[in-house]
């Protein structure tokens, strides 16, 4: 139990004893630097229940705490703020209790209720790009945070492997590819297929211009361009099961999957279960028909089926076209139900999808609730903003997309340049250097993206992200490496912990920060926000560096203090490593 939990109970007991009132909640905040204290009880919210002067109320509660609670060493009241001083022994007892705890902060008793997290879910007509990187990093990190909070988690994606956009790449390869393969071209499969998606768009625009030059209206030309009509014909062949078309589809998708797998491996993300739109696009139609019979949906005069969500502040939404074919919403309804059928322990689904789909998911969740599924109350759209570069927005059809593989490579090269400038790699082999550049580069990329609240748009600056100062991945990695250096230099038994140590204020601040880690994991899980973990870690590292600069560690003559400070440093390193594991970031032993 952390000090906030201890005090919450005792403040309620104080109010009950002093005023015979049951206080529902207690509000805390960090004590301001200019006042003595470790944690502050905010008295003002109590005035709704306890009538009187806030200073007097604070003083009476403070006196009760000092007399009745052994952890409280003193207090002072500033206006409506009760600043409580906690004794050293509380923090020393806490530190002893976690000293040998592996993965401190992680919940060890895993819940039988599972959550499925969907992320990535790319189209098979082009490589992954910068937007996919944010999606993958968020989905993977939220999965790991939910696991650490005590949930069973299944990581999944649905691969968009069918439709007109896939046929565009296939047709362009047939027309212009001359049998080119990943092996013959030396290109990753997803890059090769993406090359022909761009080639299709180029040919399509050229044909539109030819038609316009011949006097055809531009809007009509866009519909009648021969290459588009060929792609539409190819899609009809695929849907009818044409053998040659399906064989080409399987071949080109196979190239893409191998390319995706390589990118996922480089990025450090994985999945437990894959779904494919080619398998799921017919799902949901039977559910809609059953819902129609129950009155959840209604049929219009043209035969199309809709749901009316106007009472929920939305509008009418189509779920089946007049010809009986499904829309994306229908597929998503069916896929959600299929997932819970496949994994009966699922009690919630998290969809990692950009904020342009906010409305879609509001509708989806409402429909599933109206269909009567209990788990539909536990659906969450992990909505996130776009990622921009200083050079501007990405456009995949024009071939100007910021490719994920290129960006990862660029981050390694940027880390190499900056590391060489700092000159900290003496004694490293070339292989060790290469591994370190990768660790720093990927750490910089992941941290820069994950430290921002998911809902916010990001302007990603690669050079800024690899800075070894400030709120960056490399700054935190460097601090971890510094701690490992201290541990290597400690020429005594670091397993022994000094007793009866009087805490330096900086040691106390560090222990207070460490104590917040379990609570931060739970908050990050509840809010589906890796940013809370990232910024907690930065605060911990800042606190450690302040401690490092002001308190002697290995140079401390008192053996008990030296042992304690080494062990404290070690625990800080362990928490950094655990926190960064939740973000999918590695930490280097040396830098």
C-alpha cells in the first residue's frame, strides 16, 4: 500500500472521529517545493461535507494524523492545504519490501477476463508507413500495459487483403511488371507491390488526362478510364473465384506478408492471431438479418437495411445495401462477434485506429450493444492523431509516403551520427556499435511517438528525437547505462543493504517516485495511454540525475549509506527497464 492509500484511509478516519461525517473521497497533490512535506491533503473539497475554516480543519486533521498514524512525522497547513511529512522508516520499509521483487509494479495474478487489442491492420497494396508505425507502437504498448495491469491480452490485426485497391496493384504488375519478383528485383515484397500501386495511379491519371483532352468531362473521365475499368473487372473475377486471378492474388499477397513480417520484426511488435478481410467480409449479414427480425434494424423501400441512432445523437446508418451486399460496418459487426466466438474469455476489445474513424466506432459499439452483447459495453476505440514530418503530409498513391523501413533505417543512421559526435564509443566492436545504434535509434523513435497523448497530432522530428538531453528515449537510455556503470564499479557486496539509514532528501524523493510506478501502470491501462508510462519514466530519470549530482554514491565513506545508494540506484534501473519494456524499448548496458 502506498502512502496515498494509507493516508486516504486515515484522513477518512480522522473526519469520522472529529466530525462524525463519512468522507467519500480524499484529494491529494504533491507538496509544493517551497513547503515542508511529502504529500498534501487538499482540504477545500471537504468543505462540502465539513463546515468550518479550512485552516482549522486542516490543523485538526493534521494533529489527528500525527498522533494516530505512525507513518506521519509532522505537518503544516497553508491556507486549505495540509502538508504531511512522512517518516523515513515508511520509505525504508517500502524499499525493503520491493528490493528483491522481480518486475515490481506488474500485477502477478492475471485475470481470467481477457482483452483483445487490434492494431496495424494494413492494406496489402503497399508497405507500412509512418502512420502505421504510430498505430503499431500504440497497439503493442497498450497490450503490454494491459498485461502488466493484470489482464490476459490477445494481440491481433485484420489484414485488408481484398478490394479494388488490391486489384490495382495486381493489374499494374500484369501490365508493366514483366514477371518481376522480390528475388529478381532485390526489393522487399511489400515495396515491390507498392511500386505497382504507384504505377497504376500514374497510368490512371494519364488516361484521365487523355480523355479530358478528347473532350470528356473530368468526373466522367475518372469513371471511364480504361485501366480503372480493367481493375473493376479483375475484382469481379476475384469475387467469382476465377482461378488465375486468385492465384495471382495469393502470390502477390504472399510477397507483401513476408515484407510486413520483416518490418514487424524490426519494429519489435508481434501478434497472437491474424484475421483476413477475405475471410471476414461475408460475416455479419446473418446477424443483421436476425436483428431485422427483432426490430433492431429496419428496411427501406429500396430493400436496403438501416439502423436509426438519432436518439443517441447520431443518424441513420446503412448495414446492408439494397442488393443484399455488406458494407464495412456489417463486416466489423461480424468480425467482432467472430473474435469473441474464437476467444470466449474475451470481455473487451480495443481498436487501434486513427481518429478519422471516430464516428464509425461510435456507431459500431452502439449497434453491438443494441444487439444485446454484454461484452459490447467494454469496447474501446484507441483513437490517435496523424503523424507529420517537417517536410509535410504523406500521400501513398503518389509514392511520397514516408516508408516505415526507411524511417527505421534513418533513425539508426541518425543515432550513429550523433553517437560519433559525442565520442562515447571507445572500445566498442563494430558489431556492438551497430547494435547500439539500433537500440538508440528505435528507442528514440518509439519514445518520441509514445510520450505524446494518443489523441494529439504529432510533428515527428528525427534529429530532435535522438537528442541525448531532455525528454527523449536516448536521455533515459543513457541514464540506465550510467546506473549499470555504477553497479559494475561497486567493488563490494551490493546484495547487502545498510540498516538504520537516515534518508537524504534526494533519496526520499527517489523512493516516492518509485512508489508511484504500480499506480501509474494501472492509470495507463485504464486510459489506454503509454504516454503516462513514458512521462513517469522521464520524471524518475530526472529525479535520479538530481540525486546522482547531489549525493555521493561510490565515494560515500559510510558503508551502510554506500550500500543503500547502490541498491537504490539498482532499483531505479530495474524500474526504468520495466517501464521501457511496456513501451517496447530496449535499454543498453553501456553507452
